């Protein structure tokens, strides 16, 4: 069972600031509070902040694909970002993320270690968004490229770099639509 509820306060001010709250009740509960504030002559520049708590289940598999254990991983943290929107075409942003968490065995060998972890990251992201709807797109596409750098200097357990690319496209066929 999974229940998610959210509240959006918009606009908070004359420049279009907004606050969003989300709560999820399930076997993976979570809380989120997010602030978004555009600024500049046309409101194309923005600042954002997010505070989040989440509790996830992480399955561990052996080489044959059998699930050997399930970890209960909870984390809490903050994220700050800023950037520029390019009309209805996309955005570019940069930010910092700092989370701390704990993972413990819930199902499986109880002698497996419990793990405390810390995340400290800097990221840059660019996106092109030509979807006609964020919820059920019938046409258009979304492309997102993100470079993340985990740094011990920001509190992370280890240094690493990661590149993510995501894409979605929507097509309509009469009354039907397809997303890929």
C-alpha cells in the first residue's frame, strides 16, 4: 500500500515563488519540503532548496540473480540549486547536495554489517523539455544530462564522478498515446 499527498503554495510572492510539501506513507515512507524562487527581470533565473527524509528498501542479489538480503536505508538531507530557465525549452542548473543516512539488514543474514553513510555532492544539469504535459505526454520529448561529483570535501564518504542521461518521448495515435 502506498499513499502520497502533496500541497503546493503558489504563488508565494509577486515574483512567482512557491513551496511544495509531500508526504508518503508506505513501506518506503518519506517527507519533502521544497522551495522555488524565480528572480530577475523576466523571472528566468531561479534559486531552489529542498529538505528531504526518505526510507527505502534496497535488495541485494547474488551472482545468480537470487535475492540474498534486503536493507532498510533511511536518509535525511538538504539540497540547494540555482540556474536559468530558457522559456518553455529547458533549463540549466548547478547545485550542492548533503545527506546522511543509515542502512541496516532487514531481511537476510543478521551478521551483515550496518552501514552509516554520508553524501556530499556538487552537480550541474541541463535539460531540454518539449513535452506537451508533465503527467501524460502525448507529444514531444524531454532530454536531461547531469554530471555529479561526489567529494569528501563536501562530507561524502568517497570521491567519484557520475554522468546521467535521461530521455522520454511521447507520441499520440488518435485517442491513444505512447511514452518511451
